[in-house]
């Protein structure tokens, strides 16, 4: 069974992304990068939808991701290893909150770490 199906397809992934966004907004290590989005709800909604589509497509779903690539999205941000780990921790916490089992958490963790070179210190 695909990771997409195991994550609950689009509905499950949407709930997961919403929980991740909430955690990012309250995580002192990354909230400074995310709080400005609250002041621009249209941009936040756009990023949220891109994230849902990216997550769905990356997990094997039929959604098409039309946003920028990881390098294009993070270039100039100079994301630190500490910030990257804080984001990973938020994702894992959201997965636990949504009762995903260890195999799903490990698969998502592997995907996140595969993206690390395209995110940090750019």
C-alpha cells in the first residue's frame, strides 16, 4: 500500500499539514520565519495548499505539485541545521498526534532527510 494511502490520502495529509503549520507557528526555533504568514492569509493559504500538494505527490498521490522546487523555495533563507531539525521534530510530533504508526513516521522521516541538502545553508 502506498504511503499516500497509509497517510489517509488527501484528507489525512491535509489534517497533518494543518497540524504541522500550527506547530511551526508556535515553535520558537522557526516561528520567526512563519509568523509573518499570519499577516498575509492569502499567501499562507497558497503555501498551505502547495505543501499539501507536495506532500500528497511525494507520498504517491495523484495531486500535482506546481510550486517551486526545494532549492528555489529555500535559496537565500540560510536555514540552519537546528531549524531543519526543529521542522522535522514538528512533523514527527504532528504525525504522533494524528496516530500514525512507526512505519509511516519512518518513511516520512526518510523523505525529509533526503531533502535536507536542498534546504539547509542555501
